[in-house]
């Protein structure tokens, strides 16, 4: 008879695999079909963004920073601009604050719909995936009308925003929000009744509330474990202190709960955009600021679609950053991911569940692979 230890063997998933959208290695320890532990390697996509920022001016960095993650480009440039504006000690115009919220929430809508489609694909529900991505085009078309581009928008500027919202675009935005609300409510109805979704996600990828807090989970991953935490409410920025919204939570602590949280967040974002359009103040779009940034340190956090995004700037008084550091939501959710992938008691993680659990945190490894570990 072999010991239990001898029955456990390594099963590498990645770095290239049909279930993975980006290169990552999940070194699974399995006993039969059950996953008992996992080691992660996310080092395949390092692009040197932070170091590159030190050799470019703040204006040039604005376009570099938004390429940390295309899907979350608004969140990244918003963080960057707030760091620079914070060191200048200047407030941006009120109209620009509202327009930043519109752009941010429109990005959250398209990001959550992209994720929902990918999640449907991972559980083998490709019809659902195709319908969702078809309707996601509504949000992308609106982003193009509003910001000038569908994905990499170049919308935020140091001191404000680059484009105004015309009455014509505002009317299109309202009609688009009505259509998206109808479709997202339909998707929620499907998720709550479709056996394919429930069988593949309920009780899968368990992350208890205490573990979520202890392991510093963020975003929908954290809120789906029943923790009411959102940077927009806890540390308001832009116009979030003036725009009402509900922080969406769910007590399910599994992959299914993460679907529901993102669907409800999408509905909240739709209402926030409507409110901003109705209450949009008049005035300028931009506060002109000097190209040289006063020496000092500044840290800012925003609620990106995947969760809390932290940017840190150290300036030396020149027109280039002395140091720039970014902590992305995916990085914060990697330790919780390991917890989700471990079989615990009656909650068994099968190898076939791994892609679903991985997708449930909405990972972005290209923006995560920047961390350097130094051992003394």
C-alpha cells in the first residue's frame, strides 16, 4: 500500500493552455481528481512599465500607464492623474469630476460584461457567451462616442479630461443605459435559473469571509464573500462623494456569488451614469498644471472593475517621476485564489473546476507581473 503522500502528484496547468487567456503556470498538487494545493507563477508577462515610467515625462507616462491594462485603462490613468494633481495640490473642475465617473463606470460595465462572457465560456455555455459579448458592443460603441476610442481611450488628462459630453452623446448614453439595463436583468434571470451555470459555480471556489479579509482580497471577489468594502464609498474620489450608489455584496462566498455581484454592480453603474448625466455641472474640463511636479510622495487608490487599484508616485521636482509603483487588484487576489483552489472538507475542488475558479477573480496577469522579490 502506498502512503497518502505518494498518491499526491504535480499536475502543471499552463503556462500555455486552452483554458488560460494569458500565460500563467498553476502547479497543481492533486490526489486523483482533487486539488489539494497549488503554486502560482505569473512571471511570463513582465513588461517593465514602472521602470519605463521613470524615463518619460508625466505627459508621456499618461499614455504608458493606460497600457498597463487595456480593459482598465480609465482606472489606471485616473489613478495616475490623481497622483500628479495631488502633489500639485490642485482641484480639477467639477464637470471633469463627473465626466471621470461616467467614463469609469462605463468601463466597469464593459469589463464586467466581458468577464461574464468569459465565465460562460469557461463553463461550456458558449451561446450565453455570444449573447453577452454582442450586448457588450453597446457599451463599447458608447465609449467610442463619448471618449473617442472603444478600449484604449486616452480620456483622462492631468488636470481633468480631454473631451466633453455633448447633448447628442448624452441622449445616446441614456438610450444605451436603458437597453443595457434590460439585457443585464435578463442575464441575471438566466444565471439564477440555468442549471448549467448553477451546477458549475455553486459551492465552487469557496472563499469564506474571514479568509477573504485575512488574505486581503479586493473588489467583487471580496464583496462576494460578504465584505462591504469599496474604494468609491470608503475613500471617495472624483465625484463619488456626490453620486449615490449601493455597495453590492453577497454572502455565498463561491464562484456563483461572484457572478451575481458583478451583475448587480453593472446595474449600479448604469444608474450612476444616469445620475451623472442628469446632474452634470457646467464649467471647464481642464485645470492647467505645470509640467514639473513638486517633490514629494503621493498614493491614490480607485475602485477598478477588478477591485482596489493602488498607484504610488515619488516626485523629485522634475518633469519625470523619480519612482512609480502600481499594485493591481489581481495581485491582491492571488493569495485568495490559492485558498479557493484548495479542497477543504466537504468542498472539493476538482481539476475541471480550476478554470472556472481562476476566471471567477477576473484575472489580468499582464498588469500583475511587475513584482520583484529580493531575498537578503
